[in-house]
């Protein structure tokens, strides 16, 4: 019997009290800072505004490189343009804006589209090192953070939400000897994630064989996905970001609730 494998369905949630006690007033529903985009791509970052609000967040602020402003213009008071490199991504001069808005919000969300420009990577690393608030890294940006040192990635306040191949890259980066393949049995995947998160600080969410898997601190929660339309990782990402930001000291329970709410 695996006592650290917790199972739930939409009808039988693990944390029903938390699930049904979400704040209804936007003023108490959390504030998220979204950082992403470059001159070469920013649609996912911009669309995060509505997606996060639909998932239940109270307020969204988006930081984009100033290079994007000529394409988007002034679309909202909640969209802030930061200094950019010659290639159109965040420059080192954007750090002051990033830190200021990170301190004003309850968590930071990286939805994707960050450049691998060395100057951009340095400023992102500097920001993450400067805050202890929840940081949620979406599927596409897992490749980006793999450029950082293992100790930098392995933080208690970071949540990675990604497809199975991205999670395997995380395991490899942190020197796990376990392998995850697309055909791995659910039971075996649970055991791998239990072992990995038991000795590492970060939290993980992924989807496999019709289940959402949440892993943190050696525990794994699996949630059966009731409809084929919910098999994609992106919708889950927004709900996890919102739930973790609203419950920063209770990541595992919050992520488990997100596995239900996104359906």
C-alpha cells in the first residue's frame, strides 16, 4: 500500500473544505505578476490576463519588453513595458521594474515566450533570487530555466507545470537516475515523482494517461480527468498559478484543488 499516493475525483475531492472556501471578492483573490514575451512572440503572455482572471485571480499585472509596445500600443493600465535588449527581449535595466511589481503582487507567473538571450536570463535569475513569493513556471519556460544552476531551480517556492518530457528534463537537470517515458505506467510515474520530490524542494504538476499528477514533498495526488477536452496542460497551468498564489503556504493542497477546478 502506498500511503503517499492520494487519489481524488471531481466528486470526491481530497480537500473539499479548501475547494469550496475560495474568496469570492476580487480584492481578496490574490494578485499575480505575469512576466514574458519578446518582440518575436507575446500572444501567450497577453492572453494570460483573461485566462488567469477566469481561473479566479483578483488582479493581473503583465510585464512585457518595450519592443512589443510598437505592436500592441497602450492596451491596458495593467500592461507595463520594460527596457529591452537590441533583440527585443528583457534587458538588465528591466530588473528594477520587475522587482518593484513582484513586491506589489502575491506571486509571479512565467507563462512562456521568454527569450534565451543571456542578458534576459541574467535578469530573470536575479529576480527569482530576490523574492520568496510563489513562482509558477509554465511548460514552455521549463526549457528556459534549465539554463540555470540546479540549486537555483530547486526552490521551495517554485512550481513547475509541464508535459512529461519537460518534467523528465527537470529530473535530468537535478541528477535523478529515474527515467520517465511516454509509455510509463501511472503507478511507476507516481513512484518516480514521490522519490524525486522527497529529496527536492520544488513542486511538480503534469498530465499522463488521463490523470493530473501533483507532486510535492514526497506525496503525489492523482485526479482523473473526466473529459478529453481537459487533457491539455495549458488550462491546468493557469488554475495552479491562481490556487498556489491564493494559498502560498499550502502548495500541495492548493494544486490538488486546481486539478479539479480546471475541469
